C-alpha cells in the first residue's frame, strides 16, 4: 500500500503514530506533508520505504534539512511518483 500524506497537522501525526506498516508498504510525503519531518523525524525513521516529493521540499526551503537530518527519506520527482503508484497499490491518501 502507498500512503500519501499531504498535511502536517495533528491528525497526520496521529496517523503516523498508528500506522502498522508492512515491509511492502511505502509512505510519500508531499505538499504540506513534507513539513512532518520537522516534528516527527523519530516516527518516520523506522518506516520501510519513505519518500518525499522533491519539488515540495524545495518550495518550502527544506532541502538542507532533508539532506542533513533526514537522509533516509528518498527525494523523488513527479516521474518517480508515477512509478511509485505502479509499484505500491492500493493507495491511501491523507
């Protein structure tokens, strides 16, 4: 399953805390969801496959933060996002 998270509010944090990910699951942070790393990096670091949309990271000025503190999060472009949707299904958007 592909979990796409586009929010960085308390409900998104609750979702992260309660996700029971399998090794075949992935999480994609995009839109405002890329801000989740600022408060929730410990929750994110143990996820099996974690991605963030690079253009959203760049738009929010978070690239240095992602490169230094969140190197496990793979930054992807839109073409790679399409590939993710082909690999991981179904999709759960939040």
